[in-house]
DNA sequence: CATTTATATATACAGGTATCTATATAAAGT
DNA sequence: ACTTTATATAGATACCTGTATATATAAATG
C-alpha cells in the first residue's frame, strides 16, 4: 500500500503527482522552435508594421517604400528586413538597385493554423 | 518642374522617392506594439509548447502539470508562465496551493485575424 | 488536534547571451 | 555623382535560466 519507488518520471494514473496526467506534448521541440522563430520575427512593432506594408504591395515593395514610414535609419530598416527574411516570413529579390519584398503566405498560414488549434 | 523642398516626410504622389506611394501605415504604433507583445510571448519554444498544453486542459491545468513536460527548473517554468500571463495570453486563478491556467481565446483570435489580413 | 514534513508556487539575484539601433563604411546600379 | 542596399562594429538594454530562498497549503504522523 505504499507506492515505494518511482517518485518522479511517473506517467501511471495512480500517481498523486499531476492533476491532469492526460495532457500530452503534441508539439515536438523542433516544431516548437520553428514556430517560436516565426513569432520572434514578429515580436517587434516595427516588423509587424513592415510586414503589413509589404503585404499591401503585390510583391513590388522595395526597401525605400518601407523606410519612409519609420523614423529609423536605413541600416536599421535593413536589419529588420533581414530578420523577417531569415525567419522565412518574406522573400526578397533584387531588381537592379532595388530589392522587392513579398510576404510568404505559407508561413503566415502555418502560424494561423497553430493558433487555431490552441483555442479549440 | 523641380520638386524643390520637402525632401523628407513627403506623402504627395509627385515625389520621385518611393516606388509605391500608395502603401499606407494601416497599423498604428500602439496597436503594433500590442501585437508585438503578444508575439514576443510566443517567441520561445517552451512557451509555445506550454500554451499548447494549457489549451488542452479545460481551465484546470496547473503548473505542476506543465512542469512535468520540460527539463527546466520550477522557477524557470514559473517565469515563462508569468510571461504568458502578463502578455494576456493566459489567465491564472489560485485554488489552494494550485494555480489553474487557461488560454485567453480573444488574444489568440486577435493574432489570427491580424495574420489573416496580412496574407490577403 | 498539534506538529512536522512535503508540495506548489513565487521572488530576488546573477551570469551569459541575444537584441536593437546608431555611426561609419562599402558595393553596386542609374 | 547620386541612390539603394548591405555589412561591421559597438553600447545599451532585454532575455533566459539556474541557485537560493520564501510562503502558503496540504498531508502525515504522533
């Protein structure tokens, strides 16, 4: 009548530890890291606004278009664009001196579906 | 025929600067900050997984239930829960020694709708 | 029933790391 | 030459996570 050993790492339903043993880690670590990286790219107000600006263009939005809307230096804008690009939220292609940016819809849809699963 | 002054802060369509002058800052700064704060709370893989675990419970998920799923110390778990709580992604209420957490659906829906506007 | 023991949670602090933004500079197209 | 964009660097600030500690409740035991 004493549960003896196994004080930790138990998953049996007879354990007094854990109010709800049915909770499962549905999101594996690597997937959680991928999601977190996308969210991190959106964790700055300037980048939220930048992505919204880019989403308004038809893939023709260039850096100077974005720059006009912020009280930030050009290297700082360039940095934020790089963060969005490396996260996979936008793609960028050079056209002469200009670089045109467009949103990656797949990434946004992925985030949307995650959020959907988390509020039933 | 020369545009003279007004080298910066121009919004007039006659400005040679800016390939696409129709782009508008649809998201005001305070709103962008609010969104960024929510995204920042989700910018860590552990918090993504934690929110998913909490979303599985019926508002009865306690800290110890969460703790079991991570190789982190209790204060670290407590810290991450605090981040989620202060961002408004979860609410927490004490029941005796336990604290029960539940997701804030409004916050998740808000993020979802933002993402929706950004991929048309 | 009182007293100890264990459990759940929170706070304070600190070291290491990452992020933000500016200045300075470079490269390349028009 | 002028414009667009990128990189390097650096200082200030913020974030992550552990150790140490505190509090309050529950459980156990005499």
